[in-house]
C-alpha cells in the first residue's frame, strides 16, 4: 500500500501538494539549480526576495520526497518508507539541495492523514503517542525525556496542548473535538493556515495529522472579552482585520483546498483498486456521487441546518418569534425558509464585498504580544507591518461578506454571558464605531460618506452572527463534551437574531416575510 502522506508548501502565493512517494529529479544536470527563496526581507538588508521556481525544469518521479526533504525519521510512521526508497538515479548532492529548497519556502508543512492521536489512551500513557509524533515531525526533538506536554484547554476530545523541548523550543498541538468534522472543513483550515503563514499573518503550521494540528507558538496572550472595547486595542484589531480582508487571496486558498482534496480522493481510489476489483459502472457511480464541499459562509449555514438536531430550545426560539405552529416535523423546513429570507434580504439590501473571513474573531482568538500595548494610550495607527495584533484559529475561515466578519467580531464584545449592551451601536453618531471603521480602512482621515456607508453595511449584518452561532450551538449541544450550556447559549444568540430582524423590518417593511 502506498503512503498517503503529503508535503504541502506555498510558492508565489500558490499551494503545492507533493505526495510522499515522489522524488524530484533534475531534468538538466548541467544548468545550475533554480533559485527558491522566501517572501519578503528575511535577511533584514532591505532587499525584497523573490519566491519562484522554474518548475518546468523539475519533474516528479519515484519515491519519498518527504523522507529526504524534511523528516529523516518519518520512516517510523510510514511502513513503506525506508532507506531503500531512493533509486540509483538520485544522489546526495541533489537531496541536500532539495532539503534547503523546502526549508526556504515561505510556508510548508507535513500532512499525515493516517496518523491519529487517541487522547483517552494517551493521557494514561504520559502523552506517549504525542511525544512520538513530535519526534517524527521535528528532527531535533529526538530525546523523548526532554519533551514536556502541558494541557492548556479542553477535555479529552477537544484539547490544546503546549509542547516544549529542552525547556526552550515551544509548539502547540490541537487535537480536534469530537464530531467537529461535521461542521468544520479541515482541509480548508489547513490550507488557509499555510497561506496565512506565507503572508506572515499566522504562525507556522508544522504538521497536520488525522485529528489535529501542530503549529507555532506565539508569544503573548489571548484577550479577554472586556478588552475588545479598549480604545488602546480596538483600532489595532480593526486595522489588522482590514489587512486580512484586503490581502488574502480567496481563489488561491480555494485552489489549494481542491488540490489537496483531489490528492486524497485519488489516494483512496488507489487503495480501493489494491483491495478489490471494481467494475467500470461502479467507478462512474463514484464520480457522480462526489461530496459537496463548502465554499462560502452561506453554504456552511445551509449545511448546518441540514444536520441541526431538533431540541426543545430550538423549537421554542422559532415558535416564540412566528405565528406558525412548529413541531419536530416542520421545524427544519421553517428554519430553511427563514434562512433563505435572511440571505436574500441581505444580498439584495446591500452590497458587501466577499472576503476571506476569519469567521470566529472572539477575544480568545486575538493575541497581544505584551501588556505595553494595552497600557499605553493609543495615539496613531502604526504602519500595518508594525501592527502587533495576531489572529489565531482558522477553523471557520471561509469566503463571506466583509460586513459579516466585522459584525461577527463586534458581536463578540458581549462575551459568553451575552451582555449585548457591550456591542457597539452601528451608527455614525457612535464615536467608537466611527473610529473602528476608520482603523479598518487604515485611514484616520476617511471621509464622512465612506465611513457612514461602511457602518450602514455592517449594521445590515448585525443579525447574521446570532443566527449563525445559534444554529452552531444547537449542534454543539449534542456532539460536544465541553462543560458548557450550549442549548442556553443557542437561545440567547438566536434571540439576538430575532431582535435584529424586528428592528430591521420596522425600518424596511418592504423586506418583511410575515
């Protein structure tokens, strides 16, 4: 059976996925090797460095690029990877060169889809599986006794771990929560993280395994909900979010996700052919029954509605805000009709540019490197490359109207207690909102009409986050093992939507669906 592991890297803004059972052979051994370097000024000498490779001079052949390029001990994970993996056509000089090539890409990572961590067993084994995985990923982490693993958050099915080697080198490991693959596209999360890292907007993602990620540790701490409104911080957060929305290329992420999906599909097909003989008619049926993949926030919500469990809190929320008699049989159809009204109304009422949204910009996903930024009075927006704010956790990154991502963040000012009085009123009379928008535009001198127009755009989306997280919370109430009252939270967030809708329809009665 062939290895399913993949080496993913970013070059010139594009994602490349190379299988483990490949090796690069130079088609022209006389010419010097192509130049491959990282984006930006990595040497600090003020010179911009290019990120290109003359790929026409390379071709993929034979076996085990990963073993050579990044991880000598990967053979312990993959049963078919060994010292005899290379044929006589490869040589030490080219392999050494290739190692340097990959290390110099702006972003690169291992993908090990068949390696899984069983947390329940691993906790009783002193994190033995986790330590073995770290040993495979990092060439310098070979002494298991020097690896320290500390749980930061979560239970046994949704855990964030801090992993340290020799009390110096630090990485984080996230093990996915139970059932979260039902509502999160892990391919898109992984590719988005790689692209963000290549743009210096995210820490490195060192490896992805079947049920988790290993990624870089950012110095600093997460914010608390009440700090989101700090006048010293919210302009920096707004500026960084505007930077995200203007810089990240949705199409390249989408292409990378499709490339990784196609690789995993082709690998599964190869496995199937090795196990059984299929008739040609079966293959045709397989092609016709391709799974639908989520490519926008609208499609994500539709997908959630299809799987949302029917619980009393869900029925009551919709029943209390409609004249239709609802029950277990018709509630899902009613939710779909309500969502169709919401989507159609927002898209027809106001034009909001589609961006690569973070999708979950709550306080815990915003990192500040030091307390100095919180304590010193804010004066002026810094150059964008000096903005200290970092965003983490990219599980919900998807193309979405920018107004949704902004409204979604501002709704997080209320915290998990859902104190909606903390959410800034989206009007041009609100100085905080005006300043937030100017920072998002990275223009302290933005004109009144531009600022007012964006505030009105955001205000139109103030109800969508409540609908979004309300449906999400109902799903979590059935699949999550985290000690949190998701059903009550769902009721509060859905009511946030209903209150927005009542206000919106009162102002624009032509959009009423009653």
